[in-house]
C-alpha cells in the first residue's frame, strides 16, 4: 500500500471535501482518499504510488489547487 500527502487550497465546506474525494478517487490504483478540511490536508492511498501530477489535475477538476 502506498500513501501520499498533499495540501489543497480553497476547500471550505463538506461539498469541497466530497468533490476532491470523488475526483482523486477516480485515479487508477487509488483505494482511499482522506481529506482534513481544517488543514487542507489530503491523504491518498492506493495500490501504486499516485503520480503527483495526476493528483494535481484531479484536484483542479474539483475546482481547487494543490499547494504542497
């Protein structure tokens, strides 16, 4: 199991969390997405190391930006 951590800017509510979770969860090999709304932290787990660029694109599709 692989796990990566990202910081996402702009999330302010439960809908934001749902959008990011849904889009990042579509990435091949991702098995779990956990979002911590107060910190903007997003932990992505999967069967392979998720490509940071793939995660950034998915987050942008949800309307937000990966900052770290």
